[in-house]
C-alpha cells in the first residue's frame, strides 16, 4: 500500500513544491496509462531535481574521460593502456570507474574491438591496429550517482565498410533520441533504432540492451531495440536511461566468451559497432546527460 499525499503537502519528488502544483497530474496520468494496460515507471526510477544534479556531475567526468581517450587513442596502443587512462582520469576527477569489480568485472572500462560486440576486457596482449574499430564504454560513479556512455573509435585508415557501420550505428542512436519525449513509449525509440539499422542492411543484437541508470549502474527498465512503436514502458519526465544499440554488419547472433564469461562476440565473426548515450526525459523532450 502507499499513503496518499495531501494536495498541499510537499511533493514526493523533493522539489519542495506543493503536491497539487507538482506531481499530482503526473500521478493521475500514470494511473490512467496503467489502467489502459501500459507498462509504467515506478516512482523509484523518477529522479528528483537533486538526484539529476548529482547524475549530471557524474556525467561531466564520464564525458571528460571519453574526450581524454579520444585525444590519446592510437595504433600500437594496448587496450590495457586505455584502461589505465580511464582509471587515472576518472579518479583524478574524484570519481570511481563503475565497471571495476562490478559483478566481478576485472577492469575499469570495456574495450570491444571489431567482432567483439561488448564487454571486451582490456589486456596488455590486445594491441590496436590500423583498420580496427573499437568501442570504449565508460561508466562513472560519483558520490553514488552513475553515468554511462560509449563511443566508437576508428584506428588509422579504416575500410569503407567498417566506416559505414560505425556511421549508421551513430545515426541509429540519433534517430532513437528523436523519439524520446514525455508520454511516448520506449518502443517508439526501439523501433526507430531497429528500422534504421535494418534499412541499411545491418542487424541489431537482441539479447543485450540499454537500461535505466542513476542511483544504480543498472536500473529498470531494460531498453531493447526489437520493440514496436506504442509498446514497452511509458517514458515519463524524470526517467534516465541509456540508448546503446549493438549493430552487426552480419547476423544478429552472438555468443559469450566461455573463458572469461564476459566478452560478447558476433557468431559469424563480422564486425559490430555500438554507441551509447544517457538520456533524461524532460517535461518537453529529452536532454542528453552523457555521450
Ligand atoms: N557499460 C556497460 C553498459 O553499457 C556495462 C558494462 S558492465 C561491466 O551497460 F561490468 F562490464 F562493466
Ligand atoms: Co549502458
């Protein structure tokens, strides 16, 4: 059960405003959508203004770390060196790399090269070579507030085929972002991502998706890209989640490395690309928190 708040009492969101001028209409809309059979967000994943401020601070580090990687990444470098850069930059700015020891993950960042789909583990043995495409997935914990985004990097001269995969995957995220607005559905975004990838002859990984984020690294909802317009969870102001499709040049099938239980590969050995942004649903659209 939950207690009903008096209309003149402070709103549950922590804004300091009266409930009747703050989230009363919001709660009514959520209740109505739920009665219509839609999936709706729980209050626990609607961020307060103070939490949003903390998450934005965390994201400042996340973005700076990715910028630092962008300035320094080059052929001949090991993925372990990327891990060191991420650890050094994050901690120098007062944050903690969220992947480190997360469910046993051994490093500070995921580095996924070519046919590695995601969760690549940095290693001294993995040297970046001219022609590689690599995803660097950075996540930060600052004072308990989480941020998460990833970018693709092209090492030296990259084939036209791989270049196009990287570009179209970026477009998928941008096209998905356009669908993020209050009282839309996650499926609006998911279908837009999916359709753009398939129109370009690519496939999208089905088993791994984005996620709510903010007070924890991974929160509700799960965010897939094989969903349909008008379906999945309602997007309400104050929700924060990631858009991070993994787009494959070949088939969508994947497998997990049985040696480390982390690294995901394409089944057919063809390249895969991923970009990730962290997004806040606002009263009139969306705000990118980390990119
Ligand atoms: N950064 C990944 C994501 O986008 C999560 C990686 S989990 C880790 O959700 F442990 F591998 F870091
Ligand atoms: Co993520």
